[in-house]
C-alpha cells in the first residue's frame, strides 16, 4: 500500500509548511497545524536555551502534529546531533523532525527509532531514494522554489523521476506552488502532497518584515533570480531571491546594513548575509535576502495561515482520503 502524507504525519490536509529560518516561528507553525496541515518551525542554528524557548512555544501553542526543521550543512554533524537530541528530549511524539538536505544515516535512524515522523527535503533522485529507504517522507524540491536550492531539476521532473523509482514512497512536491491549480499539477506528476514556503512568507502569522511581505505580493516570477550572493552564514549554496541592488552588484563592500534580534540576542546584519529581514530587523531591508519562489506571481494578498491551508485543502488529499482508501481495501479483501 502506498504511503500517504496524511497517514504518515497524522494530518487532515496533505500540506507541509516550509520551516524557514527567521520567518517560520512558533506562531506560524502552530497556526498551520491548527488548520489541519503540518506547521514547521525553523530551527536553523538555534541551540541550547534559544532552541528550548522555541520548542516550548511550539508545544504549548498547538496540540496538533507539528515539525522542527534543521539544516545539516549549516551546523555540522556535532551541533546537529545536539539539536536533534534537544528536539527528541524536549518535545512530545507528535513533533516530527524535518531536514533540509541529507544528514548522516545515524541521524535518520535515530529519529525513526524514537518513533518520530521524519521528513527530508532533497534535490536529486539519489538523495530521495536514500531518504525513502531510511523511512522518510521525501520532499522533492525543484528549482522553482524560493530559498536555497538543493539540486538542478525542475519540480515535476524530479517528482516524476522519484515516483518512477519509488512507487510506494510518500512524496511531497516543493517549488513554485502558489495556487491550488499548481498544486494539482504537482499531484498529477506523482506527488502525494505539497510543501509551501513563499505562500506562508506573507501569512499574517509569519515573522517576515512587512516590507518583505509587501515585496512578495507585488512581485511576479520574473522578479526572482537564482544567485549565490547571500552567502554569509550559509556559503556554497545557490538561492532564489527577489532581485535587489545587491544581486545586481555583488561587488559591493560587506558593510553592516542593519540590525536584528534573534531570541532576545542582538546581531548586526552585513550586506550579503543569508539572514532574512524579520519583524525584529531594521536597516536597509530592500538590500537583504528576500527569499521568494516563482510562485509569487500567484500570491497577491496577505492571508491568515488558516486561509492559505483552506485554499489548498480542496485539491489536496487528506485524512478522509486515507479512511476511504483503507475502507475500500478492506472491502476488497473480504
């Protein structure tokens, strides 16, 4: 029997929210989960007391399944191990772990052995096959996606190739999905559900700076570029962002252009920082990394997270689909 996203994570709607560092706080994650999808808080480089504070707000804010996103390549194996240990120790079983990129097998096995849901976002057939073999829900990210890019394939091509290789795996499509119609195309390519990032950047509960949100709703796909200029804090990975004066002229000095606060701690923001402008950021917002997918052409207004989920729920499978499928299989076996 083919795995389903609703069944794997206990959802009403086969929709994942991207765990975007800085933008995806506990408020957004909880709102998405309360609406029946899977919210996800961005763990990024948080550790110790800062991570504990986020996890506390996350688990207090919803009784629904919800996730924590971690990024193996920005923290390294030892720090990732500590982050995973914190999540497992400080949260209930309904909190799943989501990884952007492939961690070591020992990490994947540890999550599965703990009885937690496991989600891994990939950019290649090889990584997707490997993640599925360790028990993960596989998110296939296409180059249409906003943020950092894990591969070079377009979304539906990657989904179709993974479905051909993994007929029984639970596959989620990511990249360029800003409308229910686009979600339907991803399902037709072989996906079981979708992951949304840009659509939630502009949600009321998102921590994105107001000018960031306004820029996304005013943009279309031609306003995005793939670049590697926002590399301070996350080097060596291409990313899709809204075009800015910084992407147009990467020869500028790496001066400080703003300030921000993360879990009560102040930081200076240099030009070319990978950090997104949040509601706690001040300075030259228009020069900062505003990650945005090609889906922005379909996103013209700021909605609540619940409204975003509801708009996509009409085309996505959910808990009722799982029940009906199980019921039909039971009848056939009699």
